[in-house]
């Protein structure tokens, strides 16, 4: 039996203040996959993520998340979302933040501790977020989204502005979350991060250019790097 996709979009249009910013998007994110969401600044990545987590109204088309309407009460504990900005309380410690988010969702202190350990912050659990580095603070946000082991994690540029070593660490945490069976949708500007994903959704000007595996991306564009592959796709504007 084929599992239902974690995210299913059909002819999805989304408008912001009268401007259509997502046009006719049709794609599936398979359950258990790590899917990258990539495209130039302003192409609509954040808007698509906000639609998926149910904080952005769609104009037309269909969008289902774990078989439900985005943002429905049934999904409350099943979807984790990490925005671009660090979304934890800076004046609280990592542990206080995680315990607070756990309590809000009716989860135990132990689940908060597990989430902190899962992002490698156990040693810094007692430190205030405003006394952490940027990468550590990003991991603190990620820990809060991991509490309760949501089935779908939507992460808006979790590695933006981070050095390659910290990016590697974050990806290794994400990969261990995926290994547990969660579905991950992760946006990024760094095309090399396509290699970390099972497949990549490429957006340009609010339209889906392609949904390919990393190997297909290189093959079909005859490019030697993900940057080059992406530029070729963007410039051709055509499905490979
Ligand atoms: N409040 C708004 N009203 C009208 N248009 C908006 C509004 N907010 C964003 N937009 C436009 O919607 C488009 C998509 O924006 P979005 O933030 O989703 O892009 P993005 O791909 O996430 O960009 P970035 O990579 O820079 O974060 C952009 O062209 C932006 O100018």
C-alpha cells in the first residue's frame, strides 16, 4: 500500500495583499523524506512554509498536511515549525525554553531534555539563549520544535549565516530526526545542501521549476556542482 504523502499540494495559489506570490504549485512530499525547498530570495519559500503550517491563507487549489487541512487542531502536535528568526525567549535558558514549550503542549520535562540532547545542547542547557552563539541559538529553536517528536518538521533556513562546521552539525541532527521516521521540509539558499536531501523543490518567482533528487538535478542539467545546476535551471526556466 502506498503511504499518503506528508504534504500534498494541487494547483496551489497564494496571494499576499493582492499579489499572487505562489502560482499553481503541484507536488507531493513523501512521508519520511527530507525535502529541500530552494530558490532565489523572494521566490516564495517562506510563504509556502507558512501555508503548510497553516498561518498563511491560500487563495485557491488544494493543500493537505498529514491528510488534514493545514493548521487544523488535529495537527497541533504533529507539525513543528522553525522560523528564520530565533523563536525562543532570549532571556531564558535553553532548558527553561524547552520546558516551557513542552508544558504548553502537555509534554513532560523529560521530552524537553530529550530534544535538547538531540540537538547536542545538553552541556549548555543551563545557559541563557542570549549568551549562546548564533548556531547554538538556532539549535535551541530547533530543540523546541522537536519536542513531542512531530511527524513533520518545517524549517525555514535553519543553517542561514552559519559556518560550514555548524551547518554540518545541524544537518547531522536533522538527519537523525529523519532516521526516526519524521518528514522534513527544509529551505536553504546554499545549493550544496541539496545533497543532504532526498529531493529538492526548486522555486522561481513563485512557480515550481522542478522537483528532483540531487542526482537527477546534476544529471539533467549536466552540471558539475549544485550551484551550477541551479543556475542553469533558473536561467532556462524550464523543467529539465
Ligand atoms: N506582505 C506582503 N505583501 C505583498 N507581497 C509580499 C509580502 N511579503 C512578502 N511579499 C512578496 O512575496 C514574495 C515571496 O516572499 P517570501 O518571503 O515567501 O520569499 P522567500 O523565498 O522566503 O525569500 P527569502 O529567501 O529572501 O527569505 C516576495 O516577492 C515578496 O516580495
